[in-house]
C-alpha cells in the first residue's frame, strides 16, 4: 500500500513538472552557477527539452558552447527519477536520482575550454585557455549529505594559452577520487614536452589545495612565477617551477 502511494505521488509530481516550461531548467542552472552558465533559447518542458549551453563572460554576454537536449523519466523498481543529457545525438550523461542520493551511471562530456573559462571569475582564467576539456566517469554516487564515492577523469587535450602564443602544451589529466566528504586530486601529464605532477584535495568545507611541479623549456617554465603571481615559485633549478593553490 505504501509503495503504491509513493508511486502515485511520484507520478503526480512528474505530471506537474512535465507542464513547466524548459526555461525553468535555465533558472536552476543559473542559480547554481551564479549566472555564469546558462541554458539559452530553451524549448520544450522541464521534463523534456532542449537549449543552447552558454557561458557568461564578465560583462554577462553569453557565449554559445553547444546544443543540449535532456529528458527525465520515472523508474519503478528500484524507485528513482532518471535523467539523460544528449548533445549532437550522443549520450553525454545518465543519472539516477534515488531516495538515497544521486547515482552517475555514465558521464562523457567534451567542451571547449576557451568558452568555459569565460564564466570563471578568478584572474587565472584570463590567461586565454585553449584546447578541449573531456570529463568522464563510469560510476559515481553521492548521497544527499554530500558524501560521495567514485571517480572522475578530466582531460585537458591539445592544451594552449594565449599568453604563450605559438606553443602547444600537449595533453594533461586530472584524476578525482571521491571518498566520503573529501575529493583527492592528482594532476599529471599524458603527452607533453611540459611535465606536470601535482596532488591535492578538496575538503568537506570546499577548501581547495594543490601542490606540485611543472618541468619543461626554461624559456617558458621559468616565466610562470611572473604570470601566475603567488601560485608559482622558482625551484632554483632551470626549467622547473613549483606550483601551489591556493
């Protein structure tokens, strides 16, 4: 009897949500990102719709990133709300919203880094980041108290910076391991003449810390302390610089 009541309540809520316009999704995303990420030109409903993912620059001008389509659904056993995100006819993300929390079943999103950094307020974002950001996960679960378990991988591919014209920096990877309230970070190079090796964490309070080194061409690497201000320090060895955040 209790299961039937819960199922009826979920279906009723789903019917209500299905009538809300897709612009509500933009409102949710805008609130979560303080207006830095938007879903522009939305069509359809909150339950199933489409829009253009856009990043807002410091002047709040919107920069188109990629078209997106989304779809919610109801799963009866075990009870959950499913969510799928598509882009260019390809599945980008599949999630389950369960009574215990959120389960990421699959995640594979690629985004142009230049557009994304327009929405970042930190001065380091003004370096003119170029390349592609690939984010993926084969499994991640977070309960409603913010305790997570699983892994995420973020690859910076064909890396480049406008402040260092004419140079490419190869491919680099950030491994994110979630365990409880903390996230463990490991940043390292995949294929590059510039070698990055750094480790850090994001604690339960959201505080971020990362320490490591960058090695490579001294003409580039030894200039980083001038460019990155307090986040980079000379190591005393040519072609090797220490990095630290914050």
